[in-house]
C-alpha cells in the first residue's frame, strides 16, 4: 500500500508539558505514521519556547526529549526535520507545551501507512 499524507494540527500549545500533540497512529495497531517535519509558529511579539517529548500519553520522561526549551523568535516559526522520518506506532505519543500559554502553534507533517 502507498503512503498517505498526514497533517496533525494546528494545535495551540499551553504551559502544560504533558498535553497530547500527537496520539498514537490513530489508535490502530495496523497503522504506522512517519513524521518528517514539525513546524512551530509563534504568533506573539515575544520570544517563546517549546518542549516536546516522544513517549506515553500525558507523560514526559528523561531520555524521551525531542527538544527542551527551544526558542521561537517573535512572529516567526521554526521547523524541525527528521531524516529518516520519526516512526510512530499506536503506542507512541508526542506530548509537550510552551513557556507562554497559547503563544505557539504546532503542526506535524508526514505520512501514514497500513502495516
């Protein structure tokens, strides 16, 4: 089967670092997602920072960090690229947040396929 394009979001980040940004390949054990790019946009006039983890839902554990305290300039965005893409199964989640609530918006881009 061929891959289908996958876009997750946009989602405004809060200061809760355990917010689910991505929830386990649609919950299906027969699906695998591959995230190749994450875009984090700052809609405010101040620098804001993001933190993301790959792991269990509602959890952020040491060693699972994608990025911690990474800055996004005012009224700008940053892109995080993965090559090869980050593989995510039904048991994988991306959780995180921002240092200033609702300042940052996140979108994940990738592909989805049946396994």
